[in-house]
C-alpha cells in the first residue's frame, strides 16, 4: 500500500495532520522495543530495514521468523488491549 493511500485513509477517518504512515511505523518500532521488549534486530527485520553495513548484509541473512511471528501476535494483543481500554474510557472517535 502506498504512503498516499494511507494518508488518504487517515484523512477520511478524520486523522489528517494527526498521524501519518511513517508515524505508525515509528509508533510500532518504539512500542515493540521499549514496551514489549523485543530486540532491535527482530524489529528492524519486521520493518524491512536494510542493514547499512555491506559486510554484515552480505553474511547475515537471518530472518528471525519465529521471533517475528511471536512479536506480531504480541503486537496484535497489545493493540486489542489499548483499543478496549479506549472504548471503556469513551475515548474512541
């Protein structure tokens, strides 16, 4: 999905100027590392970040699939819990 498609969807939902596609990536990265305790390497692979070190990228082809699968399930559970709290508090737009 393109960044423009995400921006248009956010605009239609009333979040224009409040959130961007890259904002979601930053939110997810920070939360996965700080709040849920996942390793930098695992989060970066999930975000499809390229390794800046050419030597490392040539030799390190680790995908971390099992950790990423567990991480994404915990992320989904976290989002569900945050959404449930917002609904209970009447904070949903």
